[in-house]
């Protein structure tokens, strides 16, 4: 495999509990699949470490045996097989190396973290094992491949213990001494909290089970450990990096974040601009571009037909996502009668809380000419709703980054979002001044209330009637760089600061 030996090239190891194209339960998998490739495009050597789940068998990738590592567990040391895959990097003549840690007693299961009965009871042991494995893979690469690692980039609670081990039980291993760690938090609402008596499963000294360590109101908190011991912590938007310092956003860890002297850096996620491109999207009835939006009209008519809505020239509002109160869709459900009264159509795609599903189902039955509903997840239909809608609503109570609004920008579908997290950072709100300057890309509201949401949608509908202004907002949104390239460069800056001993 060709390697970049440029003097500025970094050797980066990334570790995550899921990654496309292998397995996915959420946005973490998209990041872990896309970011390594973008870093490699910039000339860096990148290895991605993931658990080898049962689901790997179905993705059509062939992994080869790389070697065996010995892993410490609370019940003694065991052997794990390492399997390797190479993901080609277009135009670079090199690959991202994927190292899958195979230990079937922990990872050969139907689900990643849970089954139909709920979370696996041994998740602490499973991800302590994976975190130990991450450390051993670093040592394996450093010795067998003679590849000293520059940066270990960890994601979420499932890998957080690796940062703890490097600073505690593994700190005297010379081969690991120069590794610097970055921990990225995708959603602080998920922390890896387990019963206190399970602490021994971590293999850490009991002195770390204190309020100054991994203890959290009597429980073990793996994310807290990572925050305390990683060299740097980042999250997926600048606004979310501030919100986690508050009781509402910190989920009990706001004091721990505040105690990090150098703070938390926020870097917005990118999207796969190859898959999400209205000029080439095979899911659509017609393609279109920023220069020629005529295909979007065809997409709207096709979407109305697909959802059983009459072909009317009225504003069509898209809703895509988990139907939960965290996403703010309860606020939307409250104002459906008012929206119906002004004559709009709504296209809803997603699954979630039964109560919300039932409310939207009732709305569909009551207003069959105006509400299109798909209580499922359908990737192709998500693309068609992005293309066929005039605007898209994301009223989230909190949203660390959000990707749906980025897809909307790219597809000329105006996002209407609550001013929180990544939504605040990626949508420039309409005002006469921002519109005049050609900068407005959507609409924002601040207050968590159905009244605020309704007022903002009504403002958007008023602007929609002015085709010239509406098109200028579409054009501005479609001109935004949503690619991973920009984000990857910011991560590289963060890595270099870490290696220089500085903080951002």
C-alpha cells in the first residue's frame, strides 16, 4: 500500500464503535466512515479501529487476518484476532486501513449495543475490552509495523476508556508514551453509565472510582473518564461546545467540562457530498443544480404523487427524522391544524415515540389532501423529500450537529430550525439585511414553543410568496460548503496543536 512520507504527514489512528460501510446505528458511523478518508486525501496515514461485529458478513467486504493481540480482562487475558480491510482513497493511490477487533463472545451478536430486550448487560465489559484492544493495536502497529502513532482520535463513551488507560495503567509503556488523544463527543446525552459494582470490569485501580475520577453519583461513567483523561476534547459544533457547559446541555457533566482548563473545541460535521448531490442523485425523478432549479419542480410533483397528495402549487414542508420530543416534533404536532388552515402540504418520514406517531397518523387521516406520512425509515424517500420539499422543519430541543439541515441546504430546500447546537451554526437566519446581502440560508427561532415555531413557519411562507427573495435564499444555501474537506482540515489543525503541546 502506498504511503505518504511527506514531512508534514501525520500518522492518525481513529477508533469508533461503529462505522459505515460496516455497521451503523446513528450519525457516529457516518463520521467514522467519512472522516478517515478525508484525512487520507490530505496526505495523512490513517487507521480506523472498530469491533468486528456479526453484521460485517453482510456488507460484501473481505477482511484478511492481520495478527493476534492479547487483551486484559477482569477475568484474565484473552486473545483477539485482528482483521484488516483497505478502503481505497480516490486519486491518492493509498488506502485507509481498517483494523477490526474480532472477539466473538462480545461482538458476534445480532445488535451492536442492545437487542429486543434492551441494552446488553455486559456492555461495560465489552467496551472496556474494546478500549484495551485499541491500546494494544497502537502497540502492535508501533512495534510490528514500526509506525509510531501521532494522534489517537476517539469517539464517544464506547472508546473513552482508551484515553484513561494511556494515562494510568499503560503510562509506562515506552511505545505509547508519545501518543496524544482527542476525544470527540457526538451527543453528551449518552455517557456509558453503569452500576458502581461493575467498576472492576474496567481493570482500573479502585482509587479512580471517586468523584474526581470515573464515579458519578454512585455509578461508573465512562464518558466522564474520557473527558478527564483525554489530551483534548472536541464536539460536533461550536455552539454545542458552549451548550454542554450548561445544566441543560451537560447532562450532569457541565462541571467536568468547566474543569477542562483549555475548553472544548467545536468542529461541524460534514456530509457525503457524493451521495447527497441533486445533480447526480439517482433517487430523484429529475436532477437539478444551483444554476438550473427546474428539476426541483419535477421532484415536487413526483413526491406529491408518491405520498398520495394532490398535485397543487402550494408550499410543501418536509419533516425527516426520529419522531421524538428531543427533535421537537411534539411542537410541530401541536400546530398542524393551524398549518392546514393556511393550505400547506406536509411530508413526514420517520419513526419514534408511539404517541407522536399516532398524532401524525391522526393528522394524515383528518387531512388526507395535505399530510403525507411514512412511519418508517427509507433512505431513497429521504432523498426525495429533501429534493421535493420547499422547506424543511427541524425544531430540535438540542441538536449537537445535525445533518438533515445540511442536506436541505444542498438541495435548495430552506431549513427552518431552532437556534441550538449545530443548527445555530449552519443556518444563517433570514432577516431583511442578511437576505439583501445574499447571506440568508434559512429561518431560526429560539424559544422552545409551538407558538415560536408557528410564527417562524408563517414568516417563511410569507417570504416564499416572493419568488425572487426565496430563490436568493436557495442559491445562498446551495453555495455553502458542506463537505468533509473543510472539517478534516480543522481536525488536522487540532491534532497539530496537540502534538505541539498547545491547546486550542
